[in-house]
DNA sequence: ATAGGGTTAG
């Protein structure tokens, strides 16, 4: 046992000033001494001294010691890449390990091109990469979004037989995910014999980064059932954002439970994503209560709650919280201001909107982005100030994008201004944004004006460009499952009972004086056909399904991809009285809380 | 003998 004590320095141990030349110390021990000297370094100065000492000992020419000099200098917190490079260049015959170190260090330094350069240098010199070489390279390709290069290097790794290395596979999943090639990520993932937590995290994050939220939740479910580890914080955060996008409240709540069980203290990121999940799932109160309990908040926490309040139509409260943020001494950034302006826009606070638009420039030195201009156009557009909005766009110092023109176009739709709608649409089509919705709005406006020729022209144009109208759908969560309904749905396995329920609801609604508002059914068909069409709107089907499958009095929450039509709005208000239910509908832009026959949007939308 | 993967929020 005493023989090893030299390896483990005690507090009495200090390296001798001169190398112990005594023959009883083996080469190994001298190397170990160099290593322990390097490990003690806490800054570049100490390292330089150690370097000099090792050179003095004549050990620089030992490849193990030279390699470790590079490792210490390149990979430590205090390291200097330049200095490490200069040492590397002095190495007589750098080997695989040395190149791996340089590659890894450059990736750590976010110098991805350089990392790849070292790889090619390595190949040129005929030095064989090993399985340790590749994960860093794929990380570099991931950051650079260099998909083709990544695929090529993937080919190399494959040829060398590292295809089945767990670390190589995990970094490949990530690389393809970051490049948006989700199919390749899946292919790697599915071929794996053995998966680690990192593999699952990588595949979930990959789906999240391309917005495949539903798949995120599916994979997370598989992970829980296949694996026996505790879910990690970062994975749960990704899952929470998937829940937020899908409006999957029950699963979101389960995720919160999992967090509370497994993680002792929730940090700002977790809390912020919790708030976002609650707010986007329609539970503003719960989001607020998490927000109120936070010990520490940052710009992002404020942004989620402010834009959350905005989409729920609580503009004044959003502005109050923004003032709290200023009082707390947090510097508002451009994204918070997007929330603030959208709060003004949703609540119809025209005057305040202009004030804050001014303040963000003058008081906080923020250069308004196209998003801020978009909010202002929205603000004016919603209030019916269509001409002013157009003038505002014309006066913009930056080029208006499709979002700006699109908000003008939808304002024109609401306020029936075909003349300016044509201008907005012209710009949208010029921008070539490929959004079928733009064509649909304009064509619907022509239809309202009975200008069927123009309607047909637009439809032809859409077909020519290969654009298809996005089908509207509504999601509703029942029993922790998300059910999807499209308009006139016949695919849901319980659609028969749903249509029966619709029929029953219709009867009750008639007693309340409901008559279908067919004015927005923009098909050239007869009244009866129009009424039938309205009946089958996806939101109504989803509500019917929820009424069947949830208990009396429990709230109904619906998430939809498009905005709702006037008829669905009126219909849902009445249903909230008749069936005594609170119904929350999240559309593209905002929330509608239906309760006792009124809607939180006060019909301002 | 030294080393590698996933990392989350507006």
C-alpha cells in the first residue's frame, strides 16, 4: 500500500524543485508527476511556470506529457487556445489523441470551422480518427447547421465502424435534429440497440426544434414506459413547451408533478416554462400564481406573463405587471415590449400603445423591430383605423414583412375594407410568402362582395402555386389524450355520438333564440347547405365531444389552429349558458373565455 | 494511462 502513496500527494507532499533523477522512480511516475503539476494549475501564469518546468525536466518530448500540456491549456476554464495551439505545433508527431484534443477544444471555444479544419488536417496527415473524434465533429456540424458536411463525416465514421458507438449515435441525433433533418435523427435513434438518457433527450429536443410537438409528447411517453430513470429537468422543460403549444393541460400538470417529485428546487427556466404552459393552456390564474411565487424573475418570466395576460385580454393587468418589472429594476428588452404592445392591441388601449411605442425608443434605446411595427398595425387595425395603419406601414423605416401586411389584411377582413385589403394582399403576394391563408382571406372577401370571378381567379392562382387551404381543426383534451376534429369530421371514431350531441345542442340553442349566421359561409351554395356546413365546424364538434365525455360543470378547453368564425363565437357563448360550462378557446392569436353567455374578448377581435 | 454524447424558457 505504501508504494502508491507517492501517486496521491498528501498535504505534506510538494514537488521538488528539481526532477528526482534517482533511478528508482520509473518513467510512469515521472509522467504522473508532470500530470499532477498540470492539474494544480489555476491560471495561465501557473500553467506557464509548469510548462517551463516540464521543458526543463526534458519531458516535453514525452508524448504523454506534451499531450497533457495541450489538454490542460486548451480545455481548462483559464486556458488560452492560442497558447495551446503553439504547444500543439511543437509536438513532433501529434497523434489521434492530440488531434482529438484540439478538435474538442475548438468546439468548446465555439470555433467550429477550426475544429473541422483540424479533422481534415488529421486525415491529410494519415492519422486515423477514432470513436472519440466524431462526437465533437457532429456537435460542430450541428452548430454550423452543416448538414451535408455532417452526412459526409457520418459516412467516414460508418466506414471506420463507429456507427454503433453510443456517443457517436447521440451526437448524430442532435446534429441531424439541429439541421432540421428529423428523419435522419429518427433513423439513427431507431437503429440503436442501447439508448441512454442522452439519446432520449436528444431525440425529444430534435422534435421540439422542428416544432413536432405531438411527437415530442409521444416519445416522452415511450421514454417513461421503456426506461426506468427519472426524467431530467431539461427534458421536462421541453415537454412543458410541447404541452404549451398543444394546449395539453393534463399532461402539463403531470409534468409539473414529476418536476416537484424529482427536482428539489425549480429554477427560473423551469418556472418560466410552467407559467407559459399554464397560460397557453388557458389557465391564466395558475400561471399567475406560479409567477407570484417566484423568488427571482428575469425578462423571460415577465415576457411570458405579460404576453399571456395580453392574449387573455387582460391588457391593463399586463401593463401593471410591466410597470412592476421596471420597478424591480429589470431592463426591458425588445421581446418584452412586443408583449406590452400586443397587450395594448388586444385590449384596445390605443393611446397607451402609442405611448409605449414611443417609450421603447426614447427611454430604453430599443430600435423597433418589425414585430413592434406589426403590433402597432394590429393595434390600429383592430380599432378600425385601417387608413392610418396603411399610412403607418408606408412610413416604416424598415421593410415591412409578411406579418405586418397580414395583420393589415386581417383587419381589413374584420372591418370589410376590400380596397385596402387588395393593397395588403398585393404586397403579400409580392413577398411570395406562400401562405395559403392570405389567398383565402382575399378570396373570401371577394365572395362576400359577390365578386365570384375574382374568387375563381384567386383559387386558380393558389392551385398554380400549389398552395392548399389549411384545414381548420380543433383540439380538445379528454382523459389525457388530445382529440383532433376537423370541420365536417367523419374520421373520429366516435363521430356518430358527436353528431347526435350536435343535434341535441341545436334544439336547446333554438330555445335561446340562436339562429345560424350564414353570412360568413362563403360558398356559392343554398341556405340549407350553408347551415349544414356551419353545424360541422370543428370547434362545435370538439365542444360536443367534450360535453359528452367530461363531468357536469367541468371546464372545456379547446385549441384551434385558425381563428374562429362569428357563428362559432355566438354559438359558444350560448352553450356556456345552457350547459353551465366555462369554455376556453385558444385560437391563432388569443384566448376566448366563454362564461355565462359572454366572452372575455368583449367581442373585440 | 489521458478523453467523448443530450442541456431546457419569451
